[in-house]
């Protein structure tokens, strides 16, 4: 299946697709273009490093370069939650955070295209508002906390992470942040108020979009 959705080569080496709702902290899809010959006109991705789930449900790190070879013509990978790193030949990088989704790869004569899509926001770690940056930082901290809590159980954390859907994982993170903010004494700071507003609006938006699970959202400690 060919990647669709008006995927044209952009001016920056990558393209973010419009958010599904106005206050979304991220994007539903991002395309990356790895050229055989760097254009030298903008950020030229040389490789994409991303966490994926292998067919045997094992966690793995995938590195995509041009040309990309695969046993199938147009490979599709199940993406695992974590940092997505796009690096260029000069050592510069753009980092995203994905809660999981799908990665499609097309390798052409002169470039390789990667299309990352997800049912929940893909966070761009550059250019976020202060409240969105705090949201991203808190989520990464919670993820690290849960990994540390599972250190005594070899393989358990990765197994749980790879078996959890992006929607359940994201909603569980948002609920955890909501609970933590409720327990925090109100400082009256603009950052604290902005965070509370962001999390509250995100829950409302996910419900309005039909993304929020109809039943119980399990706590992050049950998931990871």
C-alpha cells in the first residue's frame, strides 16, 4: 500500500500534518524525507531512530536510512512509545515523542520517506508552549519512574509497554497528570494554572473526539 494523504516532499525535510483539534499538544502524522544527496537548503534528515515492536512482540530500535532495504516492498512497523530522533549529517537532531502508532516506509531511487501516524498526539519536542513543554517533560518523567519501578522484573516494563495501545497509554498519562495536579497545592503561578487548564481541556477534547475510552481508564501503575 502506497503512503497517501497528500504526502509531498516539504521544505524542511519533514512535515507535520494539522492537529485534529485546536488545542492539541501534538500532531496525528509526521512525514520524514531522507535524501540520497542532502539539499543543503534546510534540515536534511540522514536517519530516523524509532522504537518499534517486532512481529514476536519484542521491543526493538529501528534505524531508517536511505536506501532502506526490507523483505517486503513497503514495510509497516508498529511503533512503541518513546522518543523519535531525526538526525542530519551535521549532528543536528529533531526529537518527537510518540505514544505508539504506525510507521510506513517507502524507499525510492533518490529518497526514502517515513510516515509516522498515531491516534493520539505526536509531540514535537521543539517549539512547544511552556505548558505543553511541561506536559511533555512530566510524561517522560513518569515513563522513567515506571521503568525504574520495574527494574527488579527483567523484561516486564518493555513487555507491558509494547502490549499497551497508544490511546490507553496516552489517556492514562493524562489522567495521572490530572491527579497529580489536583494533589498539588495551588501556587497561583501562571504555569500551574496553564498546566491545569491544558490537561482539563485535553481530556474534554479527547472525549469530544471520541478517542477517550468509554470504560475505565486504568492507572499508569497498572499499565506499566
